[in-house]
């Protein structure tokens, strides 16, 4: 089961942007460890990842969206409002970690300025957390490819897709 911010929105976006009052946020943060403990006690492996992006990288990514017509669709009015609230979000993150980082459900922070490396590091870490038994596998060998026989290359003028990358 993977939640993409949705479970913790109350502690972050809703709190910072004023969509939830402080009493509701505090109640949420007190209840989260209880729910997560029940999940873990029922056999669920609960892994929580925080993707940490530097202020400079956040600026670079947002400017890339603003300046690239292929990415502008990703930019929302909420992104622009949130951008100026860096330290409010940092305080909300700190409170969230303090209330919900437990031995049975810890937070793992992944440096995410480099998206590809962050994804690979998280995947690697996640797989290390899941116990498994190595399955026996037979050695696989590629069979010999058939000989061309009477096949003749047609020299057809294929219309290839441009290789831009």
C-alpha cells in the first residue's frame, strides 16, 4: 500500500495553507501512531519516505515548469502559494516527524534533488526492508537463432521515428 502524501496531508498542506485548524491537526498527529501501530501489529510492513528537496532545487523545478510549455500543465496555483511558505512547511514537517517517527513506523529521508538517484535509492532501500527467500532458478541459455535460409532483406524504405534522445 503506497500513499502519496494523502495520508499526511492534514499535517502538511492542510495545516500550512489553513485548510485545517490547529486542534484538528494536533488530534490527527496524536492518532497517527495509534493507527500505524495497529497496521504494523497486523503484519503490514509500514515504510514512510520523506523526499527532501533543497530550496534551490525547488526553485529550479518550478522555474522549469514556468518556462517550459511542456511542463506548464504541472504548475498549479497551490504550487505558487506554497512556494513562499518554505519555513512554514519545514515547521509542519518537523512537528509531523516528532509526533509520528516511531521505531515501529520510522520516517526515512531521501535526498531528492536528483530524481533518478532518489528513486533508485528508495527502491533499493524499500526492497532491503522486505524479507524474502531466494527462489531456485534454472540456468537459462538462449537458443541458437535460425539461419536466414531463403530470407532476403527487402531494402524497404522504413519510416523511422526520429531519435531525439
